[in-house]
C-alpha cells in the first residue's frame, strides 16, 4: 500500500475552535504577566489537564443541564440540598433500556436496578446511560453489541466520557459496537446522589485539607489524620444510608444487568485506572460473561480491596525523570526551565521546592481583586498531577516553575486549582446556594464512598498509618501526594456487598491488560501481577510515561486495541509499543504512514489531547 508523509497536527488546534468562549475568559486572567501568549496557552493546556471536563462539562454538568436535564422525573421531586429541588424530570427510570435522543446524535436512558441485589426492598438506583449507537443494524452480521467504558477515579463519569470521545473512540474501535457510557453509583447523573456537604464553605474547608501534602514525618500528618476522622464521622451520619450501596461489586452487577437488558450475555469493556478494578471485579464475579475486556492503567485489585493503596507509586519517579529529560532534549528556547542535564533540572526544582517550603510566594492582583499563596504543597501536587498527562502539561509546568522562581506565583496558583477551593470559602452567600449538592464539586466524597467502602482494612491507628507512608516512601518521592490512604483512614461506611470472588480464574475470553513503562500511579508491574491470575490473558506494554495508554499517541497500541475488539486477536505476550509523540514540547507527529494508519494514529492523538482519565483529589473536574 502506498505510504504518504504524514504530519498529524496537534488536536489542541481543533479544540481551541470549539472552546473559544471558555479560553477567552481564562486568557483574561493573565494579561498582566510577561509572555502573554505562552501564559494564555499554558492556562489553556493546564485547564485541559486538570479540568478537561470543565470544557466538556464531564463532571459538572453545566452544559448538560442546559442541553438535557437528567434529573427530571415527571410528577416527582428530588432533594438536592441547597439547590433548586423542584425540578421536573425528563426521563423516567425504567427496568428496560428506553433510549431518548439527547446531545444531537446520541441517546440517553436511566436504567433502574436494585440498590441491594440481595435485598430488593432496600429500593432502587437509576443508572445514567449514554449511547453512541453503532451505524449497523442489530441484526447485521458485524454488529457486536455495546462496549462499556469507565474513565477511572473512582468517580469518573462514563456518560461524559462517551459524549466527549465518541468520535475518536469510533475511529479506533470501528462501526460494529455501540459505545455505551454509564455513571456508576454515586457518580455523575446516577441517582441516588451522594451529597455529603452542607455548604460550599464546608467543601472548601475539607478540600484545602486534602490538598496539603501528607508527610509522615511532619506534625501536620496528625492534623490531616484528625480531619479525616471528622470527615468519616460526618459521612456516616449524613450519607451512610446511600454510601453503603456504592461498592464496586454492586456496580459489577449493574454492568451485568445493563448488558442483559441490551440482549447480550458477554461484557465488552474498556476501563482505565480504577476502571481496571471494576473490570477485574466483573471478570472475577462473572467469568463466564467476559467478552472483550481491555484493562488499561492497571490497579493491583488485591491491594485495592485490602485498602492499602501501596502498589501505585513504583514508577512515579521514572515518569518525573522522563519529563526532566524532555526539558533537556527540547532546548532552552522550548523549555523555560532548561538545564544541560536532567539532574540539573531536578536540582533546580528541588531548590525551588525548598525555598517555598519556608518562604511561600503570595500574590495580589489589584485589578482583579484576586489574591493567593503558593506553598510547598501546592507546587508538589502541581508537579505530581502533571505526570498523569505530561505531553499536555510539561511545557506549561516548566513555564509556571520559571515564573515562580521570579516571584510570580499567580499563574501556578490558578493552574493548580487552589482558586476553586478559596472561592468556595470566600464567595458571597447565596440563598439557595447554586452549587452545593450539585455536580459542580463532587469528587472526594465519591472517591471515599467507593474506594474506602470497598476496603476491608481501612482504619489504621495513626502510628500504623505513619508506618504505611514510610514504607511507601521507599518506592517514590511522591508518597506525600498520595492522599487516598490518608483519606480512607477515618471512613466508617462499608459496602453492603463486599468482594468475595477470586482474581485467579478462567474467563470465557482472555483479557487484554495494558501498562505504561513510567505510569505515575499504576506501574506496569501491576498489569503483570493481575494478568497472572486470569488464564490466557496478555499484557501489552507501552513505552511511555503518563497514566494509561491514551496519555500518549501510539499507532501500535491503537492497532492492537482495535484488533482485539474487532477480531478478538490478542498481541503476542511481551509485545511493546512505541509512541509517536514522546515530547511535551513537540507540535506535530511526522513519519511514514498509509492513509488508514494515519487515521488510526490521528484518533489516538485526539484521545491523548482530550485525555478523559479521572484524576482524584484535584479540586477542578
């Protein structure tokens, strides 16, 4: 086949056109800074990184609310604390899949399932579903049924993921599948909702505590521990009746119910990050109902259910080093923090961190009336979170650090998301509050309700918790940014259905695991460990940093994912895929491709640019 020279342009260009209004608002914040264009572009990319969902309205639902009202049920009223509660509903939950046109070419439904499958009298949940239907009729020989998606978290919205990514996902997976997003219990537009907080200020109060780093040798460790005990007591009192029904095994049963209602008996599924726990749980509970399962960015599910979260940071520092080396290789014109070696970049970053540990950098923007403070915790979390999608973030991380060196902290403060927590605390009171209890700031309570509720041993005393963090620090310098273990330390709501299956089993079809060589929170070793328990499964390794395979564009990875879903073909054990953009400073991808290969890579690059994987413990979604 004839090959052509391909230059796949970065998809940020296409995104800019669709996001003009949002970007214009953001760019106005930075008119006083030097390098205005770079700062504007940096803010855009960092907000995509922390809050791509804010543009696509993934978690918040502001565009969803304007275009399609999930929460109206005819003749019913729904309690949304401190928000408008008398909302009439559009979609009646049903025990059958009744699709309603929504968002132009998509379809929505609310699927009724038991809150407790062993106790139907406990009530029901209404699972929000969104479908990009296959163009093929269901009786066509090439129609394969639905693929379900989960973007991780826990807490990520599957409906928003499919809404945002249906185009590139379709080009990767072909026309044979319905692309089906669902919001797991406690997430997105699924009801009952998890409304833990009584006010915006309360969200901000606990949010600021969660954004502090967790250093086991620092006196603040005890203060965080006490705050999480308070949060656990509040949660048990306020959401205990709902929180017990949000566990992963119950969601696995929901997935089985969804595919059964769709007329299928095998689950096809692509799960990222925590979504690999959900997928592995389904495979363990229902091994004979496994179709094509891709588990991408693999969590050690045994460690997850033990509540330890101790097997996540093995490759974090390797990812950081790749970002430092990228700065070196890109040169002083491209990288604002350039040095001649990665070690020199590291030393410079460490010196800056040490400086702001004792001398945080304040700012006051008199024109905007905005003020803030960038301290050690802010910078540490800022760098750590950048490692999830470094091809989008690294350029602007180094720009933010260079500005901070010069005493300009406003850019980093905005990009880190601290503004949102401060706004929650300082915003004028509005009655009723327009956001508390809505989707706008959901996140932490969902993460805790699911992950901590699943855990079998999640309440260590403070000395045992310190020891856990000390042990984790042997794997990574970023242990102080790994908040989930601390967050679960005071949680008192346990899932009504615990996990009782085995991760050592034969499935009706082999599973494809995918891991990156320098993933910051799911090391590739987890993929190999989990694969050993599922007979005939295969691990595909992608040679890149970033969290999950879609953090870097790779024709090779996209090809194997497509072949697996379309024809059931697994890559050979030991297969490793290169990526076609390894630098966060590159502007295009140049290589020889056929037209068909270029289209597949283009879809992979668009997935990387949009990056749907949920990042817990960031204030912006």
